[in-house]
C-alpha cells in the first residue's frame, strides 16, 4: 500500500502532528501518528474550485480537445483536484455548444487529472449588480429552460431579486444542483427567501452585490449574518482588501467560508463573449470594471493567511467546504474511506506534490 508521511496533516478537527496517510485503491484507509518524519511538508485535502472561467490563455467557453489537457496541468500545479468549469452570461441559445464540450471533457478517462465535477452557470439570470456581465444579455428567469438543463450542471448563480427566483431555486435544488446568490441587490426579505428556498452560497462576496452599511445593510451583510448560507471569496488582494478578507473569515467561521479563483483566460483577452485586459493586478473591462481574476488557488490560500486567517480555515475554505457544498462527500477530508485527493505543501504553503485518487 502506498503511504505518504508529513510533518503536519490537516483533518476536519484541525492539524495533526507527524503522521502517515496510508492509501489503497485510491482511498485513504488509515492515518497513523509517527514520532518523527524526515520531510518538513504539510499534507492537506485537494483543493476544489467551483468557479473557473479559464486560466492563462484557455477560455472554458471555447475550450476543446487539447485545451482541456492544458487546463488539467494548470489546475494541478495549484493543487486543484476537483473543479467546475464556469460559463458567464451569454445569449441563452449559445450555452448548448460549450456545455456539450464540457460534457465531452468530463467523459475523458479519469486517471491523473483533476475531476470536472460539473459546470457552473454564472448567468444569465442575474440582477442589478451585473459587474462585467453584459447588461443586455441578462434576462428574466426561464423555468422551462432551467428544468431542461443537462445533468452535468452542478452550480447555478442567479439573483435573488428576480421575480421567479424562489421557484427557480426550488426547481434547481430538487434536481440536486447547488444554487448561489450573486450579481444582486436583493432586499433582506428577498435574500432570506432565497436561502429558505434552498440557496446555499453567495457568489464572490462583496463583488457583484450591495455591500455593508451600518444603516442600510446590503447582500454582503445579509450573507455574513445568515448562518444557513456560505460565501465565496476571491482572495487576490484586488477584489477584496486583505483586512476585509480577515473580517469575512471571522464572521463566516470555519464552516461557511469558500475560496474561489474566478479565474479567466486573461492572456487570451476574453471570458465568454466579454472582452477584457489585464491591468492594475486583475483582468478588467476597458472602463476598469473587474472581469474575473488571475489568482491561483494556492496563492489565494497564501494571501488569506497573510491577511490573518488561520491556515486551517483558509485550507478548509479551499477544499473541505466547497466539496461539502457540491455534495462531494467522498473527498475534501483526510479520513479513512475518503478519496485520496491530496496536496503536499511546504511550510510556506507552496505546492510540492499532488495526488488525485492516490495517483
């Protein structure tokens, strides 16, 4: 049986000291304490990124053939072992072809690549905080269209102020999909109704939503204070100031904080139908509006820790918490019976080695 030793191992209960993780047939069978280890490395669950629009020069919306192999390589370098290719707002009839290419990519042999666990639709049913999404392509919710979505769509981001938001959330959650509230200026009643209907996430907290004000709280405040909903964060030091990342981590606690990269193909200059350029630390529209990020998941973890978030909370936000939200109960934790999706990190949180199902 293969085994991996580490000076520290992250479990759901926190850090263990020197330990050996024993793997058989791609699953963890035992975690044993050791007196000492020679390698000064940390072993953590593989990262799960549920919002990847593209990376470097590969845009998910047009990726085909070998593009997916390149995405696999780029994701593994940052410790990502499961992910959701994400499609932004576009004309509703144009989703079919990229979703077909995503389905074909998911059907490839599973060995030695990160798992595509389902597509994420960020749009077109957004609201009054469109961000970089083209306003003219944002449309009212179409329940029949949502009911006919192919099975490999795992996440849908929609706005809670849409007239049919509650009906859409009930429909999507009944089909086993994760619903996230995003690009929205919903009222408190609209937000709480969406959560009560089954929404379990807010998309990129503070960005694409009304914010926090002491007399007029917005969606960001509603998300931070509603214990039944998690919140994703883009921790690139551009989308959210490091002090606000720390504040969010304190409010969300260890269970409700999720890291996403919202990465885009910034070298290609486009994300779906949206043109952009890299400027002042992030991809942007010509008018300066943020249009995704260029951060990697391992860098997001390091930035969280530098901002004052504990290493365990940052790493749970990158692995365990998104896995739970996506219903991936076979991974996200280092425990007997779980899939051996593992990342070895240096004490400086640099990726040294990655295993997918023990390989």
